């Protein structure tokens, strides 16, 4: 009898792990950190803006260093004409690894990466896609492309209003989607929309032809950016405006600036070298981050995007404030 009991106990112990494996495994609840992205550019990409504001010497922080310093797992990598890596075909015959591959290797420690097909000031476009598709095939953490500054060629008219056009035409946006299917897995398309882009009453509003709203159906995620810190008071109104015109299936992320590119720092106006620009004041950092956290938990926004790596190592008070905020809230669970 004792032998039978011993054998039964032994058998139960052996089968216990199998029973656990047969049960459906619950996915851990996502956290705030899972939905944080760093909007990053090559080191020194904002040097001129920083010099104009009296922050001399520039930044040396790379995108990955910035992401790890803030403890953010996801990256939007955005380039300009003068910082865009060379085309793969121009380097593949003489370099062990092309510039694009070297960037992609440095991003391997990150969870999700999106590479800009349209960069700052609306540069780039369809011609950049073949190389991005090629890289994405080899690096599975590449999950999409980013279209920055989607309204381009802004020109002030005689009446003082601005006119411009979308950075990509309807035909180009459709061709973009076709090219992305060659990656062999779903690839999201994100874009920048500034708060004033959809507000005809705003002095910075640009009348687009064709209308900007016609392009929104091509995007999976719209990132709402507030260019001027003074406009952060209108965040609720501006989010509602995007929600009213976007397709139902298109999500919205909130862009969070650490730097006010056109703001005036009254304390520095006595410096003859000072022109414009300043860190976002900490009370407005609190405003946009607390509002973003609330919307993230409510599901009104899908992600928070923080700009950027070139403002983290220059002595701006908004940088350590942002890092502390992420440490305090990054582990909070989201009900999704």
C-alpha cells in the first residue's frame, strides 16, 4: 500500500509541469513604459537650434543612448537630408556594413523601431523606401515607418496665411503600402500632425492642396505635436479636433517636446548671441505628461512619443524631469 501511494505521488509530481503547460498562459498586462517611444535623430542633429538658444557645444547623445537613459524601449528614428544615411547600393561594395545596417545593429537592443521615410522638413519620400524595406527584412524589431513633417513647402502668402502640400501624394501613399508588403509582416505607418495643421483659426495653419484630411486614411497612427509650448493649454481641444476628422481605425499618439524651438527665454535675452529657443518649462512638462498619462490609460491615445535624444545631455532641466517622471510612472499597468 505504501509503495502504491509513493508511486502515485511520484506520478503526480512528474505530471504537474505538463498540466501547467496545458493551461492557457496569461499575457502580462502592458505597462506605461511599453507604450513610450523616443523620437530620435543622429547625434548633433539639433546643434543649430541649441546654439541659437545659448546651449553651446551641442549634444553627443545617440538614439540608443537616449532610449536607455530614459528607459524607453521603442524608437522613432528620424533623419534630415544632411543626416540621412547613404543609400545601401553606394556603400555595399566597399563597406563591411552599410551605414543603414550599422544603425540597425545599434537598435537591436530595443523592442520596436520605426524608421523615417519622410524626415524633418518633409524630406525624403518614396525613394527612401526600398532601403528601409531591405533593412526591415533582416531586423525583426523594425515594426513600421515614420512620416515626419507631413505638410511641406509652407509658403507665406500675401495675405499672411500659409499654403503648402502633403509630403506624399495619394498615389505615392498607395505605392508605399504596396512596397511595405515586401517586408513579409505587418508594418505600421505613423505620421506627424501638428496641432495647428487642423485648426484654420491658428496663425500657423497651412492651407494644403490637396487637403490634409484626405491623407489621414493612409496612416495607422497620427502623432499629435504641439509646436509652441504656449499652445499646450489647448491640448484637449486639439486632440478632440483630430478625433473628429480621423478614420475610426486610425490611432492617435501624443508627442511630448522637451524643447520649445521658437520660445523666448527672457533670462537670456541680454546675451547678444541669443536668438530663440528654450527648454519646455517644468509646469508645462507636468501638464502634457499628466494629460498624456490620463489619455493613455483611457485609451484615447495609444502611445506617448518623447522628443528627443539631442536634448538629454545639454543641461536642460526638462531632461532629468522627464527621466524622473518615467521612473515614477513607467511600471504602471494599463487595462488593455
